[in-house]
C-alpha cells in the first residue's frame, strides 16, 4: 500500500503527566531498548523526551532502530534544544500556540510568539530537521497558515492534533471535535491525533477510518485495552491490531522517511 495510505503510529514512551507513578525508560540504553520493541510492534515514529541527554539518546536510538526520531518537549526555549538541531534529529516538535497545561504534579505556562515560530522554521531548514507542529485549537491552525503563507515551511506539513490534555488549551476528546478541527486544516497536512484519557479509543478509531494517523504511549494514556497500565510497545501493538481489524495497513519506518524527504533511516543519518 505505502504512504500516504498506510497508518503511521507514533510511540511516546515518556512520563505520564497525569499518572506520574507510571514507569518509563529514562536512560539511553533503556530508551533504545523500548524503541526496538515499539518498532517490532508497528511504530514508525518515536517521540522522545531527553532534555539534558539529547546527544547520547539520539545516538543510542540510531544504533538500535530505524524509527523516525521525533524530539519533543516543545515547551523548552530554543537555546535548550539546540542539541537536537546540531545532532540533526529527524524531527522536532513545535507548539503553534502558548502552553497552558495543568498536569497532576506540575503546570506548564509558556508563551510562544510567532517570531519564535519563524526562528524554528529557519533552524529546521538550515539543519535538515522536519518540524512537527502541535495543533491544540483553531488558533494553532491560524499560526500554521501564517507560516505557510510566508513560504517558511514546505509540504507535507506534519501536524499532531491534541485532545483532552488538561489546562487552558484543553479541547474535548470527542470525534465531533476531531472532525471539526480536521476540516480547518490546510491542504498538504499529515495529521496525527493525540488523546489523553477517556475518549482515546473513539478518536483513534475515527482517525484510522479517516486516513489520518495515531500517537500512543505512556505520555498520552498509559492504560491498555483491559484498563491496566502497560508499556508503550503494548499500546502500539493494540493500535496495530485495531488498524488490521479495520483493514488499514501499518506504515514502515523506511516509507515514512521517504515521504518526509529524510535522507534515510535514522541509523544512517550523520
């Protein structure tokens, strides 16, 4: 089948913001081992948090897997993320609006002006890193169009739509909200959904049926189909099984690299 028809599954084996007691890999070796398991389960993108250790984590991942490496923690300021650019990660997460999140043990309140978005676009272009834009509400889409209209970004526009994340940028984790926001997205977008908490299964199934893509892992929602806490690779496997039942093929990491214009699997990048 191949892209863009195949389902891209993004794995997020990071801190569970609403359930901070859930275990997750934190050392380069443990993160790399989970990446291998996620790739075997059907993931093609690996969304990681590695602040303070981006270089060793990225290098361990390149040795361990062929996943597209997506570096998160978009709340951080650009100077704190330069290792991601200098190490030429495959992708970097960029929030299109302010952060206003109310998690179990912390609040995240950070402004991100359009001048910062322009600087991110320039850095991505200079370092060959694909931007992944976080879309929290319709204002996020206005800012994405701002970048597109100024030719600061190129197709495909990689985006993730967030639902159910608590705080001032919360939106309902419902199929209705997904379809409403999806209709506002510019042409040329590759759309992934991220759902925190209840409503995940319904929105994920709707995205699979509509031809969009899915992000799952301990960061988003650590609970498996039976209601118990499971590791990210098991959450990936559950989505792959759902996609198979719905008649949708799961994407291969190599196909995703080609579709995004990356030079090759992560292991071959300098």
